[in-house]
C-alpha cells in the first residue's frame, strides 16, 4: 500500500489536503494518515483518512511505536512537521528504510546544525551568506539582540538599546548570545521554501515576503521574484544532507539590500501552503521521488509570482462530541 | 436593492459567507458588501461581493460617509462587527432609518453600559445574574483580579495573589477596579450567542463551551445544552434595547456550578460561526426581520447540541498583487 503518514499534524489542514490530492491523483486508493498527541482535537487529524494518537516524541518507545504503526498501516512515506521530531527521526532514517519506509527528512548531522544558533551562523558563513554578527560579552556595540543559542519561539529574547537594560542574567547565562540587532523597521522579511531532491540538489526556490504575522504564524504573505534568487540559489545549489522541504528565513535591508540569514527549519513551514498554491508542488515531487521508480524532479522556476495569501479561520465540525 | 453591508469585516470570512448564502437564497441578485480600513489586505473583503475602504470610526465624517456609501450601493442592512463602531452607530440608528437603512444593533443607552465594567456589573445585578464582587481599595480579600473599568483586550489586567504585588499604581489609578478573582482552573467558560428580535425579546440561546483560545479568538469550542439555559433565559427573556446578536460570556464554577456573568458584547462575536453551523441562523432572521414585511422570528431551541468546531488557517489567494 502506498500510504503517507504526516506526524504531529495539529492544525495543518491545508498540508494534509495537498498530500491527499496529490497522492490520490496517482494512487486512487492510497491514504494520508496523521498522528498527534491529541488527535481528537487536531483539525488536521479530523480531515485526514485516519489518525492515531501518539505519545510525545520524548517517550522512550516513540520510534518503535511509530515504526510499528507505519508497518501495520501500509505507510511508505513519513512527513514530520515539528522541530522536536526532526532529530530523533533523522537519526532513525535507516531503521525505517530497512522496512521499506522513507522518512522525508534531511540527515542527522545537518539537522543538528539548525538546533544551535552558533552552528547555524557557521553554516551561513560556510555558504557565503551574511548573518547577524555575534559579539563577545566583553566587546559589543548597542543596540543588540539577545537570544539563547538553543531557543525556540521567543523565550529569553531581549532587544537591548541602552546599557541599563543589561543585567547580570544576560552576562552570566552562557546560553544567551549577544547579536547584532536587525531592526524590523529597516528590513523586510522573506521565508523561502526550498526543495532538495534525493541527491541534495536544489530544485525549487520560492521567496514568500511576510506582510503580517499572527500568533507566530504568517497570516499574510506574497510570493516574490526577489532579486536575490540567483545569488542564493548558486550558493545553496547542493548541500550535503538536505532533502525535501527546507524553510529558510532571511532579512533584507530596505536601504542597502543586504541579505541576512536568520534561521533554517529543515521541514515544511507553517506558510508552505502559499508556495503550493503558487504551483511549487513539493508533495507531488516527494511522491515521485520516494514512491515511484525512476522519476526524478526537474528544476522548477515557473511558480506564480506576486500571489498573495490572506489567511482566515475556517471551521472543521465534529458532531456528537462529548468531552 | 436588498444589499447588506458588513463593516470592519477584517478576517470574518465565515460570517460574510453565511450572510451571502442566506441573502442570495431569498434575493438571488442581492449582494453582501464589506468595508475595512485596509480592504486590500482583509480576507473577508476579498470574498465579499464588493468592498470599500473606510476611514477609522473616529474620523469626523465617518457617519456621513457610511450613509452616503450605503445609499449609493443600495444597502438595506448594516451589520457592524467591532466594538469601536457600536456606540457611534447606535447613536445614529435613526439617521440611517430615515433613509430606509437598518443598522442591526442595540440601543445607544444599553450599548454604553457594556463599555463600562462597573455599569455592566450593575446590569448583571439588575437581572439577577451573579458576577465577580468588586472590592473597595480599603477593604479587599486576596486573591484579586485588577482591570480598568473601560479596558479592552488585556491591557492593565493583573492577577494579584500576595500583598507585595500591589503597588501605588494599583491604588492611585482610579480606572483600575479590584475584583474577586475567578480562577480559570476552577471554572469553565461559556460564550452564549443570544438572538433578540425587533421587540427585544430573546429568541435563541446557544452556549458555546470554550476548549481552546488562540490569540484572543476561540479556536476550539463545543455547543452544549447547558443546565443554566432555562434560568438565564427567564432572567433575560426581554431586555429593553437589545436587538440582533448579543454575545454573553459566563464562567461556571466546576464545583459549585455557580454562574458568573463576565461581559457582554452587543454584536456578532468571533466565535459565532459555530452557532450558525449548529443551525442557529441569525443572518436569516435578520433578513426576515429587517428586509421582509411581517416576518417575525420564532423561538428556536432546535440547534445542534455537542457540535464541536476546530479552527484552522485557510487561505484566500490574490493574483498579481503588487504592494
């Protein structure tokens, strides 16, 4: 059976629907399943072809259970969606492969880089991509942006503009980095959806300019034929270990047009629906590469430019719900 | 022409779609228009049958311009959606009515009550609905909840559990009220959608139990045949000046089942889509009452119980967008 499993599906209704559409156009009977820690309350589970409750990724049996689940349900491809799963799943790619199951994910070694902001900065430097300067705590220039090297969301993030705002906490906490501050007012932000094939060659590059963010997720964005595409494409055209969807966030200085790499998430990002709707069909390419023999992916630049996405709350209904 | 105008439509895509469906089922050619301060970026405007940019409600010409717009576009009914519009629109109900345009909104005198938490508490007392005690600043019992009498969102809201957390700011700022603290862990929260007809008689009462809130908007909720319906219905069955959709938020103590009125918003709330989808068809009743002669509204209790709504981000696409 040619089924697909999307893990920790949560609210990713659009992503599940895209996979359903693309999969069923090739294998009419195939199914897109989902997992979640709370599937009854996960809208994406409710629209998938079947869902399973999974314990947290931190539990000791996670991999064994996921493997068992995939085997029992004829799953050929696993697509993870959240950061906490990436390391452990990439570490176990071969375990799944030995059972004929492909986890569409980058290599463990490269995954580790993007969990640590200092390593991420070294990565950017290696590929000739500018990023915010890291200052030493003895020698810095205000304003600075402070964040932990291994943080997520905006926990322990500080914008420091005057010396008085700095406390012992900032100096003594070794997790906190002192970084050059890139003022949001002086920069525009792009999230780029990159597709890397099985050989880690870049096949597609869609910059989505952010217009508005709501609760940490992009709410309004527009695809742009940005001036920096050829330069960054060239620098990133082959990166060992990259596979599938990679989400790359950059700031562009409005005056100097200088580009700063901010972070990389080696998974589908929350804003990917815009790229799909612009015809950058990553789900179809994944199906081609990982389910269909001898079907490679060509370079694709023909996505729709200047396509704006406005998001709104839509509803999934569950009848006779008792909780 | 029997057109409807929804003002400050923003992201209320579902509400606009419900009005479109109900209106066109009666008047096939009629249109649902929208306004917004930024209509190009408002998803609800993009799906309406036409949209108009309006200056902020605080501008001096707002009412004149809105009236002109409504006349020129054959608008029979205006449905406001945000708090800042309610007072000025209710003050001008007769101005619109003189031109044959109905603003579906409660009376100015009752609107004022819900902009002031002290008046709101008096309102609850008058109707025999329990609410959080207000303490004097000389004589209070911890824990307390502090909020401004005229606040919105959660600006200047404080949970105070120990004497040390209280500062001069809390004591000297006359806008700040000291209220009995209703612990979220000990209460469950319902938002009730009420429909009042032209005679200010209550016709429908749908309690939506909140399961999860995201960024201030309900994200998961379920309709419930709550035990308190008969009692509160009786107390609120006629309230002078109430018309159309009224949104009433209550807390219910999990142990004692005591009910506390929290606030009332005399407009469609962000969570109304669940009530509509449960068949509490307020848009149709508005059309019946304000566009069709001699068609009253009957009491309606036959809405679907235990209907759960899970929300997710859906997309509206705009092609060739240049900004």
